[in-house]
C-alpha cells in the first residue's frame, strides 16, 4: 500500500520573535492592506521536473485562494536536500537531526537553513514520505497534494512565508534501496527574511483552502503526526481533508457555524467541531486560524459545497464555496 507519513508537528520554527513587516493601512477605511506576493521569477528546477511540478502546483493553489506566491530560494533548496538525504541515509522521519550521524547539517530546521546561508525572520519545514518506491517519479505533485490535505501540515504550506526550497529525494538516488528498502522524501523548507517579513492578506479578508474552484483535493487522510484526533486510529477510521479558514496573523478568527454538503444532491457531510486555538488538542493553531475536518473520508472525484460563518476581529463574515476531490488519498 502507498504510505505517506508527514512527520512531526507542522514543522514551524520561527526566530523569536518573528518579524512582520510594518502594518500598512488603507487611508479610506483603516483596514490593513495586503502584502501578498503576486509574481515570482522562474524556477531553476528544470522543465517538467518533479521540483518544478511541485512548485507550480503549490503556487497555483496558494495564488488562487489568496495566500500569495512563493519564490524558489537556492539556500532553502540546499537545506531541504540535505535534510531529505539525512532522513534516507539514517532511516529516519524527523524534523530533528542527531549530531555525528551521516549527512548531519544541523539539529533543528532553523539550524539547517542558517547553515545553508539563509537569514530568516521565520522558517517552517513540511515533510511527507513514501515507502513503496525508491524512485521520485510522481512525488512532486503527490507531496503537495498530501500536505495540503492534512490539517496541521496545510497550515504550514499556506502560511505567510515568501520563499521555498524543495527536495524530492529517493533511496534509488542515494543507493540505500537494497539494504534499507525503498523510500522517498518530499521536503519543503519555507521562510521569510527579517527584512521582507511575512506576506499577509488585507485585514478584512477571510481566506479558505480549498477555495472556490479548487480541484484534485485528496479525499481522505489516514495518517498525520500530531494526530488531530488523539487516540483515533486514522488508518482504521480515516478523516476527510482539512478545510483551512484564515485571516491576517495577529487578528482573531471565530467560527460560529460550518457545514458541508455534496454539490449534487446536497447530502450533508458530518464535520467535527471546528479546530481552533482554543480547541486544538496539540496547541498548533494560532488565533487567526481554524480548520474544518470531515469526520469520515469524502468521496473521490466529487464536488462539495462549504458554508462557513463567523467573525474576523469582531466583524461578521460568511463564505460559501465549492471544491472537488480527486482520486488520491494521503495514506
């Protein structure tokens, strides 16, 4: 069976305190203006490569849903490949490296990006792995789709970073398939520099992922660490993909109601209580984030309607949008 095991927590490590750009205010209404990236330069992963496919898909998803684009960063690429290789060489799945082990470049994600020459205001690391093949073919798209379906990991993939480094590495490349078995790692290192700060939506915006028109969403998740429902065996009792709701960082998001139905037939989907900072059993979410989680797998290749209402820093909002699942699942 395909196995995807995103590691650790959301993998977010920030320099303390994380530095945000000075707030900009629209003069007409006092609303903080967006600082989103809407264009980035071409990548150097190679035409049609797994890295290019991963970056293009991630930016397409972030861009359509209003989270802003990410620019390839060579130093983050270096850190990502080094840690992906370390995991394969040492048969590990972890955000933490042990000094003295083969391929060691730093204990924490922050240590490793600094060693690669990146000067961060904040950094994050998201990882998934597959155990069915040592070849990286197809892993770029898979890694993005899997991490964007998992409640905690999607928060990192959609956060206000500006830069990304991607490494898709396999045991065939590193020569460990014969003695360690097949393995691939999909490694995403994300960051923003102190000078650039985070990218942010406008203060009155409420973003979601999926959003209107999103397709290809993985229809179920059977593994995430940390487990969004502690004690539940997700392989025996899978969840549906997470639906992120987010506003500008530093603001407070409250969810008053949420519902999901199939687009055709309007069949209700059972949702778990909204995951928020106050209800999160793993203390990962911030005050500006929430995740809606279906309590069972969705159906593949099916369209769904989501309606969510609440407040953004006390201002009422309501959003309705449609998205469509694909045939894939995060296993």
